[in-house]
C-alpha cells in the first residue's frame, strides 16, 4: 500500500493506492490542524491499512528529509512520519517536484495550450504553479529520461516591467517591509494584493457588493469571479495584471531552464481563469524578452487541467522507491 499526499497551504489531499488504484482518498482544510501529525492520525484512524511507502508533496523546501512548510506552521519529519505509519519508507518531495512528476504522466488532453505558435520539441520543461503560493520546478531532459529539479524560484525578487508595476512594487515594499517576491503577486495572496493596489489608486470605483462578498468567501475567488463576469473594474484590472506578471515570470523561468520542451502552468488558479489567460496579456508578457523573444515564440505554454497532478506524481515516485 502507498500513502500519497499533496500538502498545500489551503488544502491537504491524502490517498491510499494499491496496485495502481486509489482505494481511499480524503481532503482536509490544512488550517484546521496545528500540525501534520494530527491530520495524519485522523486519516489513519478512518482508513486502517498497512502502509509500506509514503510519498508526500509538500509546499516548502525539503532539507535532509524534513520540511518546515512555507504557508503553514507545520514541521514535517520523515522519521516521525515513518514511526506513525508503522515503519513505512518515507519520502518528502517539494510540492512542485511532485507536480512535475505528475505532469509527465498525464495525457495530452489534460492540458490546454496557450501559445498558438507552439511547436512540439524535446527538451527541458519549466513548471510553475500559482495557488496559495507560487511554486516552480524544472524538468531536465537527459539521454536517460527526465530528472526533476525542485526550486524555490517563487521567492525570488519581483522585477517590474512598466511604470504601473514599479508602483505596485513600491506599494508592496511598504506592506512587506522590504523584499517583494513573485509569490506576493502570482498566487492567491497576489490577487488580493493587486486588488488592494488598484483600489488604493482611486482610479476605479470601489463596489460595496464586491467588498461585502469578501466576508463570505475567499477574497481571491471573489476577485477572479467578479472579473470573469465583468462586474467590477478593480477586479478586472487585478486579474489582467496578475496574468501579465504570471506570463513574465513564466518567460523568465523558460529562459533560465531553456525550456524548449515547454512550460506548464499547474496549480489551482490557472485552470479556473483560462479565459483571462487566453487574452493577449499573458503571452505578450511571456514573449517580451527583447533579443530573446525569438527563442520563446515557439515554446509550448500549457495549462495543466488535472488538479491531482501532484498526488499522481507522488504515487509515481513512491512506486520507484
């Protein structure tokens, strides 16, 4: 039996697999638990099975088999998880490392192509996932197959590309007392931050109907939905700018990885916002790399439409442990 997991700042998904088939699966709200061990105990109590291997994709850097999560107060330790699961072999992966392995296992019809000029090509693949945070990974293409390299690229410095983004940077430098990473803009919190910026400019009407919804639902979800429906200009501006910055960072990673094999957008936000990603802003920003625009213009840029890619990647990795 394999216990696989996708552990994120918003939700945690655990599943048990036997001979390649999922026999039990459960989703938890991560913030409901003070520690992962409590969540795991709850799952194991409800699903009494003999676990031989555990592989978890975790939103945070992995060091010596352990992980302090970035957007949760959790400290996961492989040794403790092994003890809790009766001596199972345990492997913690960065969540984007797991997502990347999952991406490699998906069928072509589980992706949506954003670049109309894309041409199939072998090579490295860049993976970005905007969700609670921003994860990034590189899939290296070698003579012996693919090798996934986790990164913490989402925490690198945000680089503004026009006057508006310079103002956004200044706005967020005050909020965060200095350093502003791409995650502060390309994520759920990023959508919130962009809404707050455009609201503060005074250039657009603030709709009380939108503001009241923030007390009832996730702020980012409200903003994206109001933008899709064309019901709030601040929300529309925030989502359009989100896509531009996402496109710019996707282009940055594509250049750093020389990702001729393509760029994949995983995570929960992209599939829900295909319509705005299909507009010109994302691809224009992706390609706006000066002399290196021709290098990027034929690279495939796909949205992963399967939300369980990280879980499937964890299962795939566990099968090779």
